[in-house]
C-alpha cells in the first residue's frame, strides 16, 4: 500500500455557480488551477500524469490520487472558468462518469460521481480464504494496472475542458458488481469499449459500479482466477452482481467445461454463493453478435446459452435480463448497414463481436432497461433524465458523440 500524503487545500472558486457542500473531515481537496501544475509522484501521492498538457482543447489529461484503502469514493468536481467549457470525465480505465458537461463563460457547476477502487488482494471473510486474484500477465498487471493500483485516476477530456476543483471522500453506498467477458470489461484503448464502461454514467451519485469483468473469460475462469471470490470478499448485503458470460464459454469448451450444461452449473454456483453473502444476483444473457444473412436477417449464434441463462434464472427465481433478445431487436432496427456503427473497424475489418463507444452506450442503456423491467432494487438509483429506452428504437448513431480517450490499439480484445 502506498502512503497517502495529506493534501488539503483551500480553493477560491471563480464565480458562484452551483456551490459544493462542505467536504467531510476525511476528505481530500485539490485546487487544479494552481501554477505550476503538480506532477504525480509516489512521494506527493497526487498530481497530473506526465505527458499531455492540462485543460487544453483536444488534449486530455489525467489526474491521479493515492487513496488509503479499497472501496467507494465520492468525487465532487467543480467545473467551469472564464471561458465557456465542455468537460467529460472518465475514471480508471475509461469508465464514463460525466459526459459533456457544458458551463457558460464565467460560471461554475458542481457534479458528483462514485468511483470504486480495488486491488488484487482478497480479504478473508466467512467462506472465503485470503489470497489474490490471478491477474492476466501482462494485460492486467501492465496495460490495465490503473484498475488495480489503489489509486483514483481521472481522465479530464472534452472539447474545452475546465476542471477547477476536486473533493474526494470515502462513502458507504450500494455497489453493483459486474462479472463477464470482453463485452463487459473495461477496454483500455480506443476504438474498443464495453457496456460496463458506459454503465457508470447512467446512475445517480448514490451507487458504485465495480467492474470485475475481463476479456476472454468464462464462468470457469471466474472461479479459477478467484474473481468471484474477490467480489464476495467485498460484497455487502443488498449489493447487486450482474453476470454475463456465454461468448467464450461457447468457444472455449475444455476439460468438460463450457457446454450449455456445465455453463448452467457454474452459473448456479455463482448465484448460490452470492445469495449466501446476502447479495442480489442478476443473470444476463449475452448480447448477440452482429451477423446478417444475405436477406438482411440477423442470424442468432448464442441461443443455446441465452436459453441456459434464462433456465437458471427461472429455476432459481432470480432476476433475468435478456440482453440477447434486446440486442437482436436493436440490430434489426438499425439494419445491416447502420448496425456497423456499433462496432469498431480494426485493420480495415469490422469486429462484429466487440463494440465501440456508440455500441457500448446503447447496450448499457438496454441493461438499465433490463434492471427496471426485472424489478431489481438498484434500478431506483438510475438517473431520472435517461429518457425512453426501447430496443427497437436505438439512439441514432449519426447523432452520437462522446469524447474519445487518447490511445489507440489494433489489438483485438481477447475472446470472440
């Protein structure tokens, strides 16, 4: 654990817009208008990551803060400045928190969001032995280390970003844990994205989203790498766990595991263990791959696993989100050509399994709809301004915009 150096600063706000509530006694407060700009170091415990300039149009920057422990933190951000501003904030590995917050010249606005921080250590709790998550080398230990390093890293982005002040404080709020494959997992570089990365922006600052999904994995991997153990070691009664596997279980059948029957057994094991800890398991069917026939009809490829997920949910009387069915309706509505807008193009070839920012955002909205339809209690924490969500009426891809993160990869995420 890195030591957290105390840094509590008094901050003169530019103008009174939306006044922030007074920070708690254990809060950390940062003035981001100081000169010279602080650069992150382990000794300082906070600062801007070296590289891009701060708050320059088209030049995203990253602000990192060491925190004393794993858990959930409320971030209160004061936005605005002398000129009109447009600020997008992402956390850790491109998890969308604030999307294009526009503030008039000479004004400020205060917005809050929740960031979940974790390490690979597994604490001993009843039924769970102490240990460590078996992270993938070097993917998680290097390229995705921001997701595991007991720091909060914020990406300050947007056409004209203006972030003046940050207040960071630990909070006790309900947590939604995500467990799944590459279509759920944080993707560290453009053009790839997942619904898990967009899901965070759909909630009020009263709930945390903890994304434990990983590319290329299965229910079998969740057990062997101890990802479910890590979740269970942190889960509090009433917390929610969304589980979405299928793509890789179908493609990576080995050692008698991965077929529809073992898939159901492994899903049941996960649900039983979550229930034993007082959690709320939510079963999800995997979204469909984009695959149309010559007549423009979608060709389903995951029906066996979607049926298996539904069967377990029905048998165990668990909440079920039919993302497979909803995604088929979305693709059908977009059609053969427009549906390409939901997928990245890499090396001149469209990836029909994984998604870009637009596709990930539309799927995240469908998951939110599924929470409401299934009556999952945490659905009450969804933002009030999401507007109508209908699988057969996706938002027009031509009108979708989100600030792109720096960094691009031609390496396809693991799994298919």
